C-alpha cells in the first residue's frame, strides 16, 4: 500500500501523468517550526535536471503546504503536501504501448491491475518518490532539532567503481579512517560534486562512466551508503520490526533497489565471531559504547547509540534508448528503442530519497520508543526487582575477572 | 512489534526462559487440511541438536494446535500454536549478569526496556524463531496445495567458502546452469547434508570450517539463498509494500541477519542496463516471461511469475566461549568468556526460518492481491476503456518493427 | 489517526483555515469508471448553504481528482482528491481566543497538542468531513455497480420529534410497515425535503423546531438512521472487527455523534429472547433468510444478507450565538457569545456523511472477505471433511421434528 | 481480525471446543509488577457458574503466564496467556447440526468460512472473551498504578427494569445525585449483588426477571453502564480514532451487543444546545473542568479529564431452550429446541468484559498520546509562536466581558 509508518505516518499519491503528486503526513509532533523551504531543499536535491548526469525532464517540483501548519508551526494535524506535475507530455512513450519495457514495471502493473496507465509502470515512476522526500524532510527537521540526528547519504559505487571501504576484505574489514569518515561526512561535502560521491578521485571515474553509458544510450547501476548519527538508544521493535528490518523495508521500497546491507553486511559473513564482535568500552561521554562498529548501530534490532550505516544497491535503470530485442505484450518478438527522457544513472538523485526514507524509519521508531519509555518511567519504584534485572550487579563489579 | 502480516497475520511470544513459546496465526483460509505433523516437519528442521554442527541444547520442540482446527481442517479462526520450553536451565549464563555480551542484544534490550531478562537479550533468542517457523509452515502448506508454490532455501556460503554463483563476476553474472539449478533444487537434496549446502564439494569445506570455529570456541557467518517457484503474477503492493521490501523486512527481522539482496543484488549494480535488463519472450506455456532473470522475480515490486530468489547475510554468532576483552555494564574493562551452549554457525538451522518468513510474505501478498483481483474482476465490461489501457494494441501488432 | 480502512483505505487532511481539504484513497479496485461528478454529487449534498436550515458559510466544495485515474477509469493506484477552501475568513472567531467554547474541542485540542489553531478545534471542524464524503462516494460507486448495494440515510429525529418506528415499544418493536419502508426508501425521496426526513408530517415539525432554535441563537440535536441493502453475506471479521464494531467506530468518528445502535438497539434489550430472535425461513430467492430482522443484518458480527440498519445520535451543535456563562482558558468566569456562522442542526447535512462512512466500512469488509473467500475457494475438494462441517446433514433432514 | 490496539496490542485465539483459549499481549510497558493473580481476579468475575443467574457450565478458567515476565515483573516482551478448556463436551448441541440457531452466528460463520465448527458459531462464543478480559486486566493494572484510573461497570438495566438515570427525561437529563454516583461507585459495591446492579431495589426486580426468563427457558437483554475516572486529558486521535469511536468499536465487538452511547447519548439529542453544553469552570484542583458532563468525558474525540461514562446494549441471548419455529440449513421448516447450558441473561457476566475492553482502549490511547506529548515536549522553546496559539491571551484576560 502507499502508507508508511505507525505513529509518524505518510501516505503518498500520484504518478507522472496526473495533476499533481504529493502526500499526507499524519502524526507529526505539534509545535515543530515548518515552512515550505524546509521541505523544498530536499525536493530540489531530488528533482530532475540538476546536472547533465540526470534526465533532462525539467520539473521545478515546488511544494505547497495545504494544511497542518499555522504561522509556520505544525498543529499536530495532518500535513497535506502538493507538488504540481508541470512538464507533462502524455504519450511520449508511444512504442511502449506495444512493448512492455524489459525489467520495467509495465507488464507487472498490467498483471496486477489489469489496466495500463499512459506511463506504463503506473507508480513505478521516479515522481512517486516526491512524496517520500517531502515527508522525510519533515521527519528529519524534527530529528535534527530535538536529537541532533544527522542523516547523510552518498554515492559509494557506480558500476564497478567503488569507494575503498567497499572493497577492503581482511580482518579489519574497513580502511583505518572509515569510522572517522562516518563521523564527519556532511551533505555540504557530498553536494560539491554532481555525482554525490565524497571521494574526488573515485567520483571523477564515476562521472566518466556515467557519461559513457549516456553516450551509448545505456545506463549504469551503483550503490548509495548512508550514515545516521546521534540516534538515541533503544529504537527498534522486537521481533518483526527490528530497526534494520524497517530500514531494509524502507530502502527496498525505493524504485530500482536490489539490495540492502547494514554494518558489516555481506562482507561481515566472512569474519569469525571474535573478529566481528564489537567489544564494549566506556566512552568519553561516560556512556557504554562499542570499540568497533561492525554491527552498524543496532544489536538485536535495537539501536545502541553508535552510528547506523547501511548500503543500498541500485540496478542500472531499466529504461534505455538503446535498441533491445524483446517481445510485445502479445508475445511477438521485436525490437524496442524506448524514447523519452531518462536517467543514465539514478544514484546521484537517489541520495535524498535514501535519506528521507531513513528519516521516516527513525522518526517512527523514536515515537514508538518514546511511548514505551515514558510509560515505563511513570511506574513507581519497585523494591522487589532483583538487582540482576537492572543490568549488572554494581556491588559485585570488583569481583570480576580482569 | 511481534505481529507480522496484514490478512495472513502472525503474532509470536516467548523467550528462552518462559513456560512455552508459540504464536497465533490469524486469517488462515478455512478448509485447509492441517495437523500438527504439517508444522512439526519444519520445526524439527529448525530445532537444535540435529547434528554436531549446532548447539547441544536439546529441545524436542513438539508443537500442539490449541485452536482453529477441527477434524484436521482449519476453521478460518485463529490458530493457536504452543511449544513448551523443556530444557530450561535458568541462569546458565551467570557471567552475563556482569557483562553485556559483545554484539549481542543484552545491552540494547536493557536500553530499550530498562529491565534485563535472565537470558540477557530477551527475545533476541533463537527460540523466538519457533513461532515464525510454525506459522510459516501453515502458509507454505496453503501455497503448495493451491498454487504449487515451492520454497527452497540452502546455505550458499559459510565464511568465505561460497557456491560458485556468488563469485561469478562478468556480463553473465551467473554460471550457465544457475537458472536450471534454481528450477530444480529441492529440500530433499538440501537435507542430505547437515550443512544444508547442495554443492557437495563446497559443503565439505564448509563443514570443516564450522568445525574449526567450534574447536576454537569461535563462530562463523554465512549466507542463505532462497528460491520461490510458481508464484502467481501480480503480488506485491506499490509503493511502500513492494514484494522485495516485504521480503527484506521479513529477512532482516531474523536474528543475526545483516543483509538482503534480490535477483542480481549488489553484483547487478556493476552491469550496464542492456546487460541487466531481462528481455521478454513468449514461453512454452503460452505466457510472456523473461529470458534471463536478473530481476529475481519482481519488477516495480510486483511478481512477474519468474522464480523469486534472494540471499540473506548472517553474521557469525555473537555468543562465543572464547575470552573477549570488553567492559561490564558499569564500564569496567574485563574479560568475558561466555559459558552455555551455542551454535558455532547459524546458517544450517536458519534455512527453515528463511523459508518460513518467505512463506509468510508470499501468503499475505497473495491474499491482498486476490482481494484486488476479485474486486476488479466483478466489474462489468466497460466499452469506454481505450485499447491502450488493456495492455498492447492487438490489432496493431502486425505493424510493429520486427 | 486520520487513516481509515485496511484494504480500501482513506487518509484525510485539512482544517477550515488551510489552502485545501482532501484525502487520498488507496486500494480502490482498478477499472472502476470514475469522474469528478461521481464524487461531487455527495459533496454537494454535504456542503453548507444548501437551505436556510444550515450555516450560511458558502463553499462550492468543488473536487478535483489529482491522480489515480486516466480516461475516466481508476488505475488501482492512490486517488488524490482536493477541495479548495474558498470562503476563508481567518479569525472570524476572535472571542474564542479567550474562551474555549463549551462542549467544543477548543480546549481538548489544546490539551492534546499544546497549540491552538485559529479555528480553535483544529480538525474538529465540519470541513474535515469532506474527505470522508469524497472517499465514501468512490466506495459507494463500486458497491452499487458490482453488488447493487444501496445506502440510504435519513433524519429520523430532531430534538424529541421522531419518526414513529423510534417510539414504538411493544413485542413487535416496529410499526407494521417498517421492514417494507427499509426496503424501499430512496435518496430521491429523502432529498425532496430540506430536513431529509421522509415522513412529511414529522418533517414539517422538525423544520419548525430547527427554525425555533435558529431564531433563539440556539441549536438542536437529532438522529440519522441508515439502511444498507443488498450487502453480500459473510462480511465482518471476528472477533474485534465485527461489522457492527466497524460501523460503530466509523459513526462515532463523525463530529458531534454520541451514540450508535444497530438493529433493535437499545429498544431490543427490553424484549425476551423468543421475541427478539429472528427465525430462519426459506426466501423466494431460494436462499435462507430471516423472517424478522431485529438483528439489523448481522449475526456474530457477520452479515447475513438482510438489510443492515442503524441509528446515530447527534448532539445539538456546541457552537451557538447565545450568551453562555463559562470560563476563559485562564479559568476566569465570563460570558461567551460566539460569533460566526453555524448550523443550528447538523443532521440534514450529516446524511451523506453517514452514508459515506457506511460505504467505507462495507467496501473494506467486502475486500477482506473476498480475499478469504477466493483463497478458500481455490482449495481442492477434501473428502475427509465430515458432513456436519459443511452445514446441515442433508440426508437426515427428513427425520427432523416438524 | 483478532487483533486489537496499536501500541498496546492484544491478539486472542480459541473457541469453546479447542485445547485452550488465550491471548498474546504485546507492547506492555516493562517493569510492571504482574502475576497471575492480577489477571485471575477479573477472569473469575467473568467465568460461568458464579451464581444461579448464569450458565451452569463450570469452568475454573485458571490462567497461566507463558512468557513476558520474570520475578513478577514484565519484561516489555509479549505476554502469552493461556486458559485451558476443561469442561468440554463436544457435540452437546447435536440438533444444531440441522438448524442454524435463530439470531446466533451459526449461519453467518458458515457463510463466511464455508465450514462449520462443532460449536456452530465458531468464535461467537462467550469463551472468546477470556482473552479480552485477561489482556484488559493487564492494561488496567498499569492504568491504576500509574494514573489512578478507575474503571467500574455495572448493570444499569435488565429488560425494561432500569436504574432511574436512564429514564429521566427533562432539561437536566439526570437525577441530582448522578454525577456524584459516577464519582464514587466501586467494584466492591457492584459485586455485593449477583446481578451487579448497585441499586438494591432495582436489582431485586432484575433478579426476579432473570429467574422468570430462566424458568420459561427464555432469555432477557439489558444494558451495562461503565464509568472511567481519572483519565488524563488529551487521549484520543482525530479524526477517525476519536476516543469514543475506539470505545464504540471495542464495545460493539463484544458478543451480543447492539448499541453504544457516550455521555448524554441518545437522550441528549432531545436537548437544546444551551442545555446540553457543558460550561467551563475553574475546579478545586486549579484546573479547568466542566460544570456538567453531558459530553461524557470527551470533546472532539479527545478526553477532557472529566469522567468518561457510556452505556452498552446487550440483546437477550439467542440460545434458548424454548421451542422455536425456524428452518434447517436446507430451508425446511421445523422446530428447534436448543439443548445445552446457556445464560438466561449475559449482563452480569458482561461487566468485567466491558471494563476490560475499556481498559484496552484507554491504555492504547494513552501510549499513543504519551508519544506525541513527549515528542512535542522535547522541542526547544519557539519565540515566534503567536500568543493566541498557546491557548488564551493571558495579558488580555482583564478586558474580557464579565
């Protein structure tokens, strides 16, 4: 369905050929300062036509707030957000009336709904993500303002050109500076480059690869890595709604995604337990933390206060102008050369989408956990709780092995 | 939360130290033949103590049906399932009263709930998965009986020992026999081997690696690959509940998982669009299908009738008997050597868990789609629907490029 | 929250002082013919300014479809619906900046959200119901087209002026023609009169009573009765989502409602079992039905194919221009005379709102049941099902007592 | 479905002929003291065989906690609760194999599921309510302990014998002592009498009426009124999940219910606005409150801190031993005399069920609101919020009309 979230909930609507796209955000905390500019920033990072790396389809994607705020303050009521579809060219894709595009959603939408929209793939359209980004921007504003949460995504690979931390394959898993990199990387840094990869050397190669693909009427895939900093501990709901399960759900719901890994991910499966485990250590802030962070910020599906980081795989876009041998809806072999305006590579524009979905997941998990925590905190002290139940036996701590 | 699914819904309960573990399955279609043996088979494949590769904890894990059936037939009402906890040894883990186990959920559960169960990690226990497997067995029985759906998972890697299709890295992505392998691999084949890897040569190495880890009081990770065959087209709900999003959610909710990839996954990001796209072709059964299946059975989040296959990353188990330098709950450095009975490698036992979660996802998606499809099918014919909306223009098909 | 429904789901937004109000309808079956006029009809029956019985606030309430249809056909994707707020006069209610209106939501919204909208009661505004009516009109269109479902609500009481069937209090409970009345009453009949009460004699008294209240700057309450005909059997989900539970939920979510009763309702509690029970009888259509219908169309929370009828209590509107002794937000006693434009009686305009909420409930229950029914119908025949399980023992029927 | 609640969620299972009935409670705040006796008290008030007013079916209904607690403390994890079905007599109801009982759920369950349980009506069984009562007892324990919430239900009418406050019909609506009665009535008071009506004179008549019905193999209906005291303000979610909407949903999901009214209910529809409105007044505790409480504790669907009170209509039980003219499943006219053990009147035993469902609604609404409130409270102060938005203009309060 087109709804996401339990307490902080968004519902989106719109495909590329209607009057508008948008969403309703329900459950936003009241009294949050919110104006359109707060949302527009991320929408503009997502919009097409930002550079020659993306589709020439030109949409301003200007958002208006329809409800839920007054005098720049949220009321706690649903926030309606609307972005007009300006650059509509119905039936730009006429050949796709005959051919379901290979690896696109034309045929599956027809199978599901028994009816075919002009755009073929219905909501399997990049414009569907506008509602996600708009809603995510609101979640992010709250998270930043109240908890100092920082969410930064970047392009970590395009085709087989990848940042070094992806390749590294030994006991350490990661290059030495990796943890510090996660601590400091910023959106400003990311946006200096149209590819949105923070490693200049790698980024140049990526740009070249994208241009090659574009010149060949072809497309390339890639991956986006995202780090979330300053997340409160205790977020994520056992057992089916572990934080990583919700993140995986969120990320795999973004068009063109094929994979998700958190922390050490697939690489981590090659380590031994004693290498992979993150030892506990008293941190400078007086709190327990972990020395390494192969876990990626959660254990047992619950945040431990360390950076959350994960990587999302994006396949090469399905729509290419190159001629493809395929079959018509009727099963007749033929050759399709899709016209229209397409992205040769989606990962640069996917960056704010990944960030937004991450914000939606964290915000919802936060509100759910705030509820539990508040509810438990109001209980009167209970002298009958055995000391082992409150985590560690303080007065026995000297007897421990050292 | 501990609920999964919309129309076919399961809620689980239980940790390792209570009277029992179990679940309630709501929304199961009525008139399905169902007896305990249907469920026991998968529970027994999951239970500990099957071989010397797993934890010596010995649990029979015998399930009883509490409600929802009569005379071996489901009534359509909730099915209560209960498995007693037999082999309880409370506080077998006394040192973990002082130390949160590294990379385990002891500390995060304490952060979340402010209270520590005897078992430390609360529901972050392998026993929590019993409810999943029991519920999945019911879903699977329906899917098999009505749609011939076959779900087969197997161990595809242990540490860096992997089946060949994982390593392959060229335009083809996969070895030649890969598609055929997905078509034919069976549970019988898988279960011939305690590791549950169908490649005998690879499996022998895996077993050796697991024994090495066990001998060293260490643990190893791995990955499980799963194929789902004969899935009806049209399953999966745009835009947030794409089938792969639900599968990713389901898989990342299994303890110890760190990653999910569907179809070409992370490897697929290195291909060009023209290499990755799956061309359409008329199949022998008279239906449209795809020549290759890099998509992994879905497009736009909706099943296309091809095999669904995906891979799940499992980290090395966190609980190891080896001494680990870490800190106590109070932040004092020390050395923990966890006692107790642990799996050196979870992937062999994870196989039925992955299958069960897959079954729950497919079953729920199927029931949702059946609803839409039935609702649409009852609409009267509408002469005003333009021909382009019904998918392809039949009478123009001769004019197409060939 | 502002979401209603599981498979046919609506989310609404908007208060009286924003740019627009509206909703998103998700899960509508594809291929349903749908244009704005289908929705506008019910919106126009709801809009203010229809007669001198309602608020003079004049809103055209013209709806536009933003997404989800093409060529007048639904695509199966979310349908965005938007109605501009035209007649905005911000801060028409200045005295309510000091005084929370008695029995209105000004104070409770402030308690809930800690922030006060211009309109005081936030979404406790009649305009909030526009999204409900718009969504309900779509549900209704499907139900009518496919199942011939007819939903007709009417004003059954204003103050203590009530249609005869409400007063009747003997073994029969209802006047003789009551069942036939439920079978035949139509919207056309209802709309002949501005009060929307189909009993001309009663209606005249009602109109007079409303005018009296209006003249005294006062308000009056009333009740709306609704009948739903031709509902398929089997709708409603045990045990928490019984059809009447969902209807009660839906009706009590309409502003100003204080009660709900289905079938014999509160009156029925005074009967004996043998009087209240609806005996089974073979109907002319060859199906089993009930002779009387004190149950109101459901048994055990599941529809039995008889007419569903229920009654909803609406209190007198809280906002009156009469002076009221009350206290300010700060607890200082004073006198409030609310200005602005208000309905002296909401029940005439509540008629389409009740119908719409009923349509949303039935539509969602229908889609859920279609899913179960389809799922069960695909199971192969099972010779082991004992004959008692399929309802009645055919070959023993001659031996029964007669 | 068999799930109720969002953050405090219960799922129930079980019909009268299975091994056990029970439920899982998910989302209970951790650290709540909880032992079986806390739950047993309400279960014992619900169980059959308490007096000669109820069914002679004798069930001890002893509950065991399967999971989710240790050392008498909740862990925050799902609480499994199980009550064995002891007094099973399968097929005690053989004649109902031929006849669907009039006004019972036998036929509708068959229509819904296409299969008939031994008990006929499947989960439309009094035993289904055990899970509700068990779960409600946990919610209630928390509400009482932390917020001093008191939930007291009682029998307010049996047949046409009603407590005086129900009949009163003038401007005042209620007898003079009504508000005080709601403030003070207690369970101890209620339980002094087997009918559970606190008015001795009325209660004696009720008992007599029930015995008359029992002697005639007939049944009688009645109503249960419930008051909830000390509910925090701000509970209930606009617009579809108003507190009264959730209460109505909860109450109409109880077997045999036909109506719900909150506050003035149906009687209140006969008043004028100026009579019905509850004026604001500064209360002794220094908080704003209302002088009267026709609203019943909510305005705009949100609690205002006043007592919540509502009434629920229960029809006469459908199963009677009297001979009834009806038809078989096959449509053949005949006479049914149901054997078995039945309640002549359900309202005395319905009292704890109503209380439990009320507790579930309040607890869930509380946890949701705690989340919003906590989230908003963490926002930094905002100097740009206009004074009108924070409820009342303090420095203008002297200028108000007095």
